[in-house]
């Protein structure tokens, strides 16, 4: 029952009995911040912005930073270009087919982001650095394809800033055990 002493038409509707009088059409009042239907307030929740999935965002970043096609990026990720296009469009990916695509995309994203910053945020220079071959024959793109992001980053640094050669700098690769850590 309502707070009023006598039952109202709303109380009858609340308990499931048929209404004696037809209900008048209620007008939706959308003026102002609070909406009302007749005497009732309507609470409209605020819109929720959903973030793009991580793989979708990372693929978009990589393609923006390098201007690579989906086939070029697929070669770096070790997958097909249709998988790259599906992930970029936000379509669900089948785990059985994509494997560890999230990890591989994260590794490539990290390397490309660092090289992009070293290349003064120039997409053409970023793609050129990642596709070039360093003096020792290593290519950042080859290392990314092999799933070795740390080697890809070192090769990209060697392409961007080649190691100097001279009197005190050797050009031979370091041998294991040739140096001793500082703490020993």
C-alpha cells in the first residue's frame, strides 16, 4: 500500500488486480539531467567506453608506426594475413589456430615502438631500419620472424648507429668467458 490512507490505482496494479480505469499515456520528459515518466524518475547510466582488445590495439599501432601491409606484419608475427586482418578488425580469434599470437604481437610491438622512438617518430625510417641489415649480417626483421625480439632490437640499434671501428674497438664477436662480471 502507498503512504496514503486510501489505496490508489497504483496499489491495485502493484498487487496484480486489474485496473478499473484505463491508464493515461505517460509522457517521457527528457528535459534536463533527470528524465521522468509521469511521476517516476528514470536513472540513465552513463555511457561506458570499452577499450579495444590488446591485440587489436597493438596491431593498429605497429601498422601505423611502420606502414606495413597485413602480409608484412603477418610475416613478422609468424601467422597469416587473414589472421592479422581479423585481429585488427576486432573479430574473435580461435586460440587453437592463433597459438601465442598475443605474446608474439607484444614482442613485435615493443621492438617496433622503441625503434619508432629512435627514428624520431618517422614511419618510413622505422620500416627502413627494421628491414635493413647491420654490418654483421643481422637483420631486425629476420630476428623478429624467428621470435627473438631482443636480437631484433640490438640489430636495429646497430643499423641506426653502427659500432665504431678503430684502434681500441675490435670487430670480432665476443667469446663466452672473455669478460668477467664486475662483481667477481
